[in-house]
C-alpha cells in the first residue's frame, strides 16, 4: 500500500471512508514527513501538531463530517484561522492572532478537514520571499506568493493547501513545484478573513497533487456536492492554444511543453485550435500593474504609517512608490479596460467554440535562487479577466524541474474547467 | 460665531487653518455634545476621549497635516482601527481588538483626522438593530446598518463619519437622519480592514452635513487633491427622474419630494427629463438577494460554527437560511445579470445624455420603532450597479421627519456626481 502521506486527497478520503486509514494515521504520516523535511523545505510559518492530533482523534471517534473528513490541510499565512497566528509574511505581525476563521477555512473545517498549520507566504502576498525552498531543488525558488502551500503539497507534507492569487500566486508556484493549482472564478469563494491585497483581483486558490483532489477541496469550500470531475465523461474537448502577447518571454522548454500537450490532446480526441488575443488585450499588462499599485498600498497604509521601518524595500519600491504615481483617472481607465476585455473574451470563446484555453503556467522552470519568486507573465491576464484557471504538471525542463501548462475556461465555467482538466491529466499521465 | 460642533467639516477646517478654531476646541465641543446627548441617541459603540484629546493636542502643536487636520470622525464598528475595539455589532466579538487601521481610517488619519470613536452598527451590518435612536425622534429608527454614523453626524456630535453599504446602509440612514450620505463607485475606496459582508457590493461610504464636507472626506480617503465640488461652476446639469420598478412602494411625501426637487432643479437651469429602466432591471431585486444570501453567510461561518447561539434569529432567518437554498448556478446567473445591467446602464445614460439620476433615497420618513431599520428598496439597485450615489436632504414629510432625494451618476463619475450634488444642494437650500 502507498504510504499515507503519498496518497492524494481523494484517495485518502476513500481509504478513510472504507476504514483502511484513520485521520490520525494520515496526520502522523504527514507530521513525520514534515519533521524529516521541514529543515530543507521550510514550508510552514506555524504548525500546531497538538491541536491537529486532537482534531484527528475526534474525527476518528465521530461520524463522517463530510468530503474532507480527516484530510490535513495547509493554509497560506494571509488567510486567518481562529486558533493560530496570522503573520502575513511580515515581522510587523509577529504573533498576531486574528481569532476567527476565514470563510474558506470555516467551510473546510465544517467538511471535516484537519487544519494542520499556516504555510509561508511572501511579505503581504507580494514580492519579498519567505524562507521556503523548492522541494525538488533547494537552490531554487518554490515560486510565490503561495510558496509554502505549493512546496508542502509537492513534498508530500500535506495533501491539500489553500493559497491566494492576485497575479499568479497560485498557478506559478504550482508549476514550479509540479502540483495542480486551481484559481476559481473571481468571487466564487469568500474573501472574508483573507488579508486584502488588491480587492479587484484577490482570489482564494486551491492546491493538491491531482485534479480530483482540488475538485474535492473546491466542492467543500463552496459547500456544493462533490462530483468527481472525471465523471463528466468528456470525449472531445475544444481546446485552443493561446500564446498571449508574451509567448517570446517563455523558455523553449515551455513552448515545447505546450505544443506537446496540444498534440497529445489532439491524439486523444480533442479538437485543438488556436486563439489569438485582439490587440486591446496587450494593454492589460499595464492595466494590471495600475490597479494593483493603486489598490495594494492603501491596504497596508497602517503598516506604512506605524511600522514603516519593518516594511521591505521591495514592497516600497515595487508597490508603494508606483502606487503613489497612479492617478485616479488612470485607475478608472484600467478598470474600464478590464471590463471591456472580460466581455470581449466571453464573446471570443463563444464565437470560436472554445471550451478551454491552453497556455503556459509559467515562463519556464523555477528560477535559481530564492530571492526572486518568478514572474506572473502568463497568469495576470486570466486573473485580471476573472477567469478560472488551473496549472497541470506537464513534464520537466532542461534542468529536470517541473513544467506546467495552464488551462483556462470562461468566467463561471469552473465545473467545465475541472472536467476538461481531469481529462487532460489522464492524457498527460 | 456658530458653536464649533455645529460647523460643517469644510467650514471647521477653514476655521482651524485660519487660527479661529483649534482641534482641541472642536473636539471638546463634540465631546460636550456627546455627553449631553448620548443617553438619548446612543450613537457610539466605543469612545476614547483621552486618545482623541492627545491627538488633537498634537495636531494643534504641529504643522498642518492635510485636508482633515483637526476634524473629528466617527467610524462604523465594522471598520477596524488600530487602537480601539471592533465588535461588528455582535456580542461574539465583545472587546475584540483588531490592532490595525482599515485602509480608509489610515488615509483619514494621515490627512489629520481625529478618530473619535466607533459608531453603532447593526449586527454584522445586516438587519438586527443596535441601540441607536433617531436624534430627531427617539421613537424612530435612525436607519441601518450605519446607524450610529448617521445619528452622530445629524446630532452635531461629530462632523464626519464612515459607514458601509451593501444594499442601502449609508444612503438610507442618511435620509432618515437628514444628512448627506455618499457611496462612491464600487472599488474606489479600499476595503482592507472592513469586515467582509458581501464582497460583490461592500463599499465604504461617507457621511457629513453637507456635500462639500463629504467631498473633503472623499478626497482624503482617496488621497487625491481636494477640489471644492461647487468650484465646477455647473450651470445646466442634465438630470433624469428615475422612478425604478418600486415607485409604488414610496410614500406620497417621497413622491412629492422628488417632484419638488425636479421642479426646483428645472427652474434653476437644469435639463430635467425622465429615464425608465428596461424590463430586465426588474430582475435585479431578486439577483441582489441571491448574491447577498450566497456571500454573506460564508463570511460569518466561523461565528455560526463556534458561537451560533450568539447569532441573532434575524440573521439566521434573513441570511443563513435563504443562503442555504441558493445554488451555485443561481449565484452565477445573478452575477451575470448584474454585469449585463451595468453595461446597459452605462449605455442608457450615454444615449439619453443624462449626467445624474434623481430618485428617492428611502421609501419615506424613518419608520417608527427601533427594531426595523427600514428598507433598501431605493438603494440596492445602484449598489448592485456599482454606481456612485448620494443622499441629499430634501425637506420633511408629514410627521416632520427628514426626507431625502438620491442622486446617482455613472460608474466612476464620482467627481461629476459631487459637482452636481453641490449645485443641487444650493438649489434646495
């Protein structure tokens, strides 16, 4: 039998339901893995094994609590939990205890999850890296800002984790660490208890080692019935390669991974085409920066005013200074462009008869070094457009590190995206 | 000279700048008024006179800090401040201290405001009323959910206050108490540090006793230069009466107030017409309920799970039970309708050449009794459509209580709305 910590969430759930595994045994296996690996990976900002053990024991002794019964989960440290600290990746908030569960954590708990601990985030889910290393190569970044969530899931320390995405903070670390990362449609999951960064884009995202696993967590967080995404029985999904205006910024290995995936999908029965974005979409890169720079600094105004010396130079140079230069008129124009492109995108996919776009999840393999968490080049577009998107591991690059392709569906078509992703995962496996 | 506590914010600001008034003298006048009146009005959830006095002294001794230098402000108790409790209108959070300023409070402080205290909110900014009474008739509601903010401003206890609106929680209490209430375009002010209720609609709103005063606070919160809205020199604004599908739900006095305002505007040079909403807008009432019922309960899932016995029966029956019956498909359909109507509204106002809509701010005078804070019948539409809107006091009804008319501009046309509102205020005065 597979070691418990290696089981995917859905598989572990089935083993627990069948009496072949207990919540306690699964938790202990995860804790052992963490004890063995945390020195090298540093995925956790806070762990409470005692509370997790008590919870697992209670679940083992009680009735079935729901779709996550007995599954350990890691929670990015900008998402509040009632019984743990939330430090937001900043020394300013050392030891801060919010005392309340965020919307997604409350839903996960209600569905039987064991909240194992808080995972490392970059400072305020922005740029300055935390201590986490890529579990596949300690000299490389795990990506950011949901660094610890991606690393812990990839390293078999926990089967499920929550992250957040404002640009590419779920999809990119998932690609760098070789796991599945899913950002639902903007607005589907509650943001209550998530430290606000950029209200226009902040979205809770989900990480696991398989599509069925993120679908399980998604159903639990939305409190909708879980339907295994493979059950849709998809035969010929309509997939379009979308190179975006940034294709030249992707490494040759990434080009090859997208092409190989497209060929494999076509061989497996998909209708594969291409979709080029109209020229107006090129303005979204600047629009995304404009909105983020306008919105983010105001949400850290308290820290800047009362503990500015503890805010990183990265955040000041990357957000606060540019934010000070954005005018209200520029902000409004950026919001208007986003709105127009969202409507245009709906129409384009409809006209072209496309279910899902295929595009890179990141420019290439995880960069060497820990200071730079990589670029959201291939992510900000879909976040800006409020579209659901998902990273699917797709082989390795020249350095042997994971590459990811990204699948993107129309707004609100999250269930369709998960169904195609389950199909695509089986094809690429 | 007018007693300091009776001065509007802009007027007080000018007096302080000219050396005719000090922050300390203004604060003491407000504190005296509160001491005399709080027993009857009960607008405050928390007051810290000591901290406010220290702040006022520091401002008096230092250089000019900005557009709100020395002006006291009240903050609705679902908006966090770093040095005061935030109880969200719920016994569950008695004594809770968030330890951090919300985005709008941080901006107001940076502009020189004296944060006087926290104002009473209904439970979780939903329906269950707090202790506040209408300062003009203690047997009537001040409206909700920003009850204390409206009452304190109307009663000359503070010149400025912050509230929030998800349906009509700023505009309606402003109408009932006879003050100006302004809800900016969705997304213009930061929601960081505001207890999330319904992410799709929550908007920080501003209250004062005059249009220039809310414009001053608006500029400070947005950190944009303050331009007095009267300086635009408007001569012939294009105003359209919008009766909405709910005209029959307004009292005759409200019909008369809207008509009288329209006639006065026309006599003063406005181009006054009418704008009827297309039939599809009738679906927005149900759509608004659907989105709110879907989103709100998840943001209080922690309270419901861990302290459900302290959640009111009102909240359970009004939000949690209906929320449990909303499907994801219905939620998506409601979001789609809102999006379509927003685009349609932009086009309609463009086609008809309308700057500002004129519509009731509330169905009528403040209802008798304290349990029912009134209905958002004439507010939810504009909140749903993300449009900036403003309550302007417009005479009194049959019981001698204030009536308000509402002015509504296109999304992002906040400056134009304030300019027309300043013009309209002068006409109605």
